[in-house]
C-alpha cells in the first residue's frame, strides 16, 4: 500500500529552514507546502507553489501534518507547543528553548498528545564520524571509556545577520547554548549522564550579556571525567573530541557543515601499545559527504509513518542535555549571581 504524503510547514525560512527543506522534499513521503519568515512582507506564493507567510500563526492555519521549527531560541518552545496543540508532528532545531523551563513546558504539552512525534535536531549525532565512534564504544572493540576532552569553537557570538544571539532575553545563553550544546550532547552520548560539574563561564572578551567562553569539568557515575571548552574566541573554527579508551583511543576532528569552515571530518582510531613510546599505528578515516541532515529527517519521517521510537532527539534527551548546559552555568558562582541562574531540577 502506498503511504500518504505528509504536508510540511517550515516556521523560520532562513539559512537552516531552507536547508531543511532540501532534505524534506527529497523524501518520497514529505512535501513542503508552506513556510513562514519575517523576511516575507506579505502572504503570497513562491514560484514553486509553496505558500509563504509572515508569522507562524498564519502558517498554522494551513492544512499541515508536520511542522519544522527553525526559529530563534525565544520562539522555539512557543511554536513547538502551538504545533503540537494543532495536532502536528514537530521537528524543532536545537536548543529546545532559552532554558530548562522552556523544554519542560513543551514536554507537558507533548504528554497530552502521545500520538504525535516530537524530535529535536541534535544533528551531530548523525555525522558518520560520530556514528562510527559510538559503534566502537558500544561494541567495546577498544575497551571502555576512560575520559573525554572536547573543544568546539568559532570566532564570534553572532554567526548570521541579526543580534538576538547576543542578547540573553532572546537567546537564553551564548556560545555554550548555541553551539557548545552539541559537544555537551555528544559527551552524554559517549559517557552517560554526569553527576558532578565544575565550571568557569566568562563574557570578558565580547562583553555581551551571554557567555563567549565556558570551561567545564564533568564526572559521571563511573568516575570518568570529561573536559569541555566551548568558545567564541577560536579564531580558526574548531571541532575536536578526544576519547581515551582502556585499549586505545578515538579522535574526532572537524565536522562537515554548510560553511566548510571546520575542515575535513576525520576519525582517528588507535590501539594501545605497551611500548613506552606510545601508539605508533593508527587508522585515519576521512568522511567526504555529510548525510546527517538527510538521515535525521528520514528517521523522523519513518517513525511518523511506521511507528517505533526515535533513535536520537527525543524530548527526554533534549531535557537532559539542557539540564547539563544549565548545570555548567550554575556551577560558576560568579556567573550564577550575575545572571540569576537557578539550579536545574
């Protein structure tokens, strides 16, 4: 039996929204029929027949099955809730909102609509280097995790036009919440939940009311430690995650993005050598194509059409990652006091 075509609306038709559409429309059972963005001056129809609206309220009056939310942090939870209340399956970009309460409010509404699928776009979990590293860890081919060390950085707070990312009332946080949340999420993926956190958070370079650097030491239940640096003062964009294992190591360098500014995506796999000189043999895998956006959208569509559970990006995972981000904020007493951060519960 032929499956129905799901009618998709995209709230926020900027850089991310337009890229999402590319992979939405490549799916045989998804079709973008309407979008909204503040750049549109009035209601209309694009040359390809897709309806365009000025705001999400207008968009939600269209007959839709699925809503993609690619809006600023201060609108993400509000529009996700509105979509669920309209009876739509929702895919929302990270972060799920400005703070932990935002995602808790979404989950409260989600529970009222158990027939709907809600997924968050923690896209890095779908990169091939990450998936291969996770497979090696789960199969214990190189033993068990000993520790992790990650840096994710770029050269400023505001990557695109518009000022909202640099203002706490709109963004909720700075580089850690905007970009570093990916590294936080990956560390949780590879190690599990962390039960003890120490941190320093700073806005001493760009002087916005959101952070431009966050440094964290995090310990999990097994005593394994992760070291995190999320930074907006990395003049050459960088993604790097080192994972020490009992019988070897994994090094993830670079991440394929639309801008290509993080360099080649590579995974280095090395085995422990008893020699005092260290390991002299390793394998380097280079990944030339980024299928992460396609794969996470296709998984989302498959769960809608065929049932089952999301592999990644559930609201529970989003909540856990947001709690850890806010734990990092809270653990710096100066940052906590300056911006009235409450301990996540």
